[in-house]
C-alpha cells in the first residue's frame, strides 16, 4: 500500500488530487462500521457507473469521508462523464443520484481534448479543484481521484 499522510486537521496530504486505487481507498478510509456502510454504497455506485463503459469517466471523492473524521454523514463525489453519454442519459443520471442516498453526487460533462468545448471541461475541473481543496476556513486539503481500473 502507498503511504498517505494527514495534517493536524485530519485532511489528506498533499493538498491536491491524489490518485488512489479502490484497495488503497478501503485501507485508508474504512476504519469503522459507519464508514464501511458508506463505502459499500460507493462501491455499488462505482460498479454501476463503470458498466457504462465510457473511457473518460473520472470520480473525485471529497468531503469528510476523505478526512480522518470518524463519522461522516455521506460521501461527496464529482463525476466527470463523457459529454455524449451525459447529454443522452440525463434521466439515468438523475435516477442514479436518487438511488444512492448516502452519496452527494455531481455529474459534470467531460469533453475530449479535440472537442471545441473542451475549455468547459478545463474550467469545470479548475473550479471544482479550487472549491474542493479548501475547507470553510480556507485551510487547504487533499481530495481523491478514485482509480477505476
């Protein structure tokens, strides 16, 4: 397992997006019953979205779950989804959000680099990155990019 460290506030270091496999994610963040229940729902969600077979799917995990807080209420997810899939499956995406009540899910269009609207993907990622890597007191914190393969 790759070693991960946390600051005095219990925030993941470094204060940026860190790639983590599912196995490492479990080892680092599942250390009590409540976290195990939340992680089970996340695992079901990951299984559902990986069945979509979109090459550009990316899942960022944030919130108190990726800290050392013992009893988080939910798991915050930012899911960058292929723009074509996103646009043709709005109902599915909405249903998925409703089906996973312990997950706070945001689906974001992910345009390929050669697409004229790719700048929107860059803008969204930078905007979310800035928002997610700071807490309400403006202290820096890390987030997780959950590796899907």
